[in-house]
């Protein structure tokens, strides 16, 4: 565990801790000896997805609820990982006011309480798929963000970074902005507003054709959740990360048709794929991170290949199929 021993005996608050990244992160923090408080309203996650450790405390509640925030911050967490969000692009297009409420007012409230108790580190889950635009150079480097964005989710993810920077500049809060790229892996339940990989596994295991919006040549920087978690935990303890925005990606890109073909192969799905028009807001045909800064500041290096990550995700789907089938909402 090395430097992650810094978490031993510490109190760590993880908002949105029952989701894919949250459940994997809380498990690692618990193994490192932290007392972990999960704050999650279960609006897009499930209690059965929370790892079972004695040192994990689950509080069901909303980041917009001051009473709940007072309760969790009364334990004076030293570290906060703010993962709770209104997710994701299509959901924000359909529900832009809800997106602003959760992703804007929500992070402001959590930051205010974190400032009051004097946290040692505040790590915010931003989005590399959100803050970079068509005018950003590929591979995306941290300085090259865009203000010409295409969805409310992208706007409010950038807004979150502006708020964390504000608290860092005015109050010297030790913040880090983690820019995730296309996270996938065990713990992500499929649904109407979920990512493409869990939805493709769900449809493939139901022997349905996989709907590709576009021609399949589009690329994404899919990053296995365990690599994301290693990067997050390093952000929590590395002094060099304070005040920085840092990409957490795989640093490689894969075509959508390649991803769909592997999932159909792993699941034995004979239904193939179907092509549909690209969504109006889905303007980026390529997503690729530069992870040079993460390597330099965090000693970050992705360890799980795309193929291995898909195989491990498939095993998680197979092992938890009945729970996933009952929970998936489309």
C-alpha cells in the first residue's frame, strides 16, 4: 500500500460512494485502514454495491440536505472525495435545472462544510470528457480547457472546478481536480442515463443488438476503474497535486466498434450491432487524454489493459447478474 498508509486511522468522506468509482474507492480506503463515510442518496446507485467492511459507514442522504451534511461533517473528515453528481450528458440535456442544482449548488455546499472543518484534502471528480472541447488539441492537456461546451453536464463539471479553485485561492483549501476519462469496470449498473459499456453488456447478455450512435469509428479513452482509484488515492496524499487539475485516463484510444465487438465476443451475443444517428450534443469523435502530468505528479501509470478490463467487467456482470437485472432501469 506504500504511501496509502497515510489513510490509516483517518476519517474519509466519499460523496456518491455507492457508485462505480465510489464503491471501488471506498473498498481500497477501508483496506488502507481509513474510517470511510459514504454519503449517497442512491438516486443512481445501489446499497448492494457498497463493499462490506466494518470501517465503512453508509449514510443515505443528499448533498443538498444541510441536516445530512451537518451529520457527516460532525465527524470532522480529514479527506473528502466529492464524487456525487447528476450524471451524465443526456440526463443533463433532459434535466438541465436538476443538473445545475446538484452539480453546482451541491458542490458549493460540500465545499462550505469542508472549509469549516478544515479538511486536509478535497478531491473533486471532474470530467475530462466534459471540460475539453472541439477547440482543444488531442491528446487533451490540462491547460487546454474549453468554454465552448455542448451539454449542461459539461458546463457544470467545469463549474465545479471553478468553485474548488475559488476555495483554494481564497481559503487555501488543499483541493485537487481529477479529470476522469470514460471510466468503466465492476460496480457500474446499466440504465437509461448510464455509460455505454455497462449498457452494452446488459443488452449483449440479453442477446440484443448493440446500438452504435455514429459509424463506430469514434474513439474513447476508456479507463479501468481500478486505475482511476489508484490515481484518486495518490491525489489525496501527494502534496504536489494540491491546487492542480490532473487527467486520469488510460492515455490510449479505442474505437466504439472495437469495444462492441469484444463485448459481443465475451458474451456470445449473435445479434451484432445496429447503427443509429449520432446525438445532437455528441460532437466529439475522439477523446484521448495526455497523462504526462499524472505520471509526473502522482507516479500514475494505468495497469489494466482495455481487453482485460472488459473481461473483468464481464465477470462482475456474470457474478451479479440477478442483482443487476433487477436494478437496471431503462
